C-alpha cells in the first residue's frame, strides 16, 4: 500500500490540541496527494478519514557571506480529520 507516503506523525503542542477535534497531523512525502494520504492513513491506522488538508512549508532562507540559499528542505504536512468516535494513539 502507499504507507511509505507518511514519514512520521507531527507531534507538537498545537498538533496535540487538534486531537480533541479528531484531527491529526502527519509529515508526508513532497509528492503525496490528498487521496493517497487518505488511503495510507486508513490502511496504516485502520480508521475512516473524513477529510485531508495539505500544508506546504517552504525551506528557510539563510544568508551566509552574502549568498542567499535554502537551509534544508521544505516540509509537507497533512492534517487528517477522522470520523466521529474514532481516534489514533500516536504516543
């Protein structure tokens, strides 16, 4: 299945607070689409996904000796909303 699209759960205080409204955040592959992420989460965690939102975070720009370049890679996060009564134990 397409479970390789999900790199890891995104565990922060803000992402943890989204768990109260059945939303979970995952770091995903840069080429992942919403339907692919939905299939992967449903297969990996055995839950029903209602919706998927994708957020692209660009790489940070750093200047070193007058040269501007990207410091590392950007990230792509998927915010997944689950069906009522379901949850994922990420801990």
